[in-house]
């Protein structure tokens, strides 16, 4: 889990993120008396860079009488500086730093650190932060590799992979007999959007549930490609949910609509009374995503089931 336990967090004094010596993010939990932050940031950056320049060795931490200063390079070449009190042990120190790095990786996936107020307030939602980071990393790597292979066939030269941009998604409640309220819809949107952010060829997903003899069917997809395409969604439902029969493994097949071909992964779980469809232009993406599809369907099933029990 990525939650910061109170027993660890109480040792945290400050978090700073430096970009070429300039402080771009700070969170001060405890005051450090008689220290000028501007001078401190300059000194820490200079010390970190100097040790590497003269010996190709990176300084990892500094132990002072009352504090520990820990250095970690981030994925975008910024420098994370974590200051703790001297009472934290090595195991908790490592755990603390790794969880702060994980929060940074997830929160800055499609936005700059300047847009984020705190790395400490975010908590796990339906899907743990570790799983979100794994999904995004695998999906993005696969999408980049496919894009690179495609362009290399067209032009034989160096290319730049496009930067990931914020996307808009739609949620379409097709049928609901009192299962999906506003709070559940928000949680579903947040959960499924993480998968779509990681898999760039994923177009649409459709879920159908029967919870205590109450039914719901909803779709989620990329706004730019299938929004308001009622006929398209109905066609996919008729071609998939009405025909899926294998209750133990997915049914990977290809469907055609208006001259365009799509890959579909569909699954029926008779024990849990749920079925789903995921639609993509990439077969390899669906194969890679398959293990996560089963997880997300279970997350949503439990969310609905809990709501029915509570009510």
C-alpha cells in the first residue's frame, strides 16, 4: 500500500524538489530554525553535483545531529530532497522516500509539479497507486513502441515520441436500476480513466452487472472517437455481450463496423453475474491489458455490491 503511516510520517520534516538548483516544490511539516531555505537549496544542489563531478559518485544522504537529508533523482531529472529527523531508522527511511517518489510519478504523469499542492494528501482510491503506476508504465511503453515501429517503416530517421496530453473521456449510463449513484459514477470515471491513459489504442469499454437482481450497463470511452455514437455502442453490445459464452477465459475476436476493424476482448463471469467488453485498434494492447481488465471488473463489482449491502 502507498498510504503514509503515521508512525513514519511523524519523522518527516520537509520535502523539496529542485530543478537545476531552483526549488520548484516545497512542503514543510516541521520548522528548521535558523536556516535560510534559499541558501540551503543552493548548497544541497551544489554539494550533490560536485561530488558526482569529481568522482562519478552520487551523494545519497547527509546525517546531521538532529536531521537526515536524503537525495533521490526523479524520472524527469529533478532532484528530490527529503529531510527527516534523526530518529527514523533505515527501513522506514527507505519506505518513506519510495512512497514519496511513487506519488510524484503518479501525480505528474500528465501535469507539472507546479499544478500540485501536496504529495502527501493523495491516498489510494479504488486502485492502489502502485497498480496505477504499473498500468501507466506498461501501457505507455507498449504504445510508444508500436508508434515507433510504425514510423520507422515510413521514414528511416530519428523521431520524437509525442508527449502525453490530457484527454477527455465520456461515461454513458445505458441501463441502471438504482445501482449507480453520483458518487459511484465519479469513482468509476477515475478508476477506468487510468487504464485509458496507459493504453493509447483503447477506444471503448462496456460493463454489464446484475447485483441482487438489479441490472446496470454503462460504457466508457475516448470522447474524441466514440462520444454520442449510440449506434456504434449498440452494435458492439449486440456483437459481444449478447454472444459471449465462455465463463472462464476471455473471448478475443475482431469485429468490423462501417469498414473499420477493431479488436474486442469480452468476458462473462456467471458466478458474479458480470460481463464486460474492451475495444481497441491494437490486438497486442488488449493481450497486455487482459490481466488488468479482470482486476478492474472486480473492483467495480465490489463497489456496487457494497453499495447494495449498505442500502
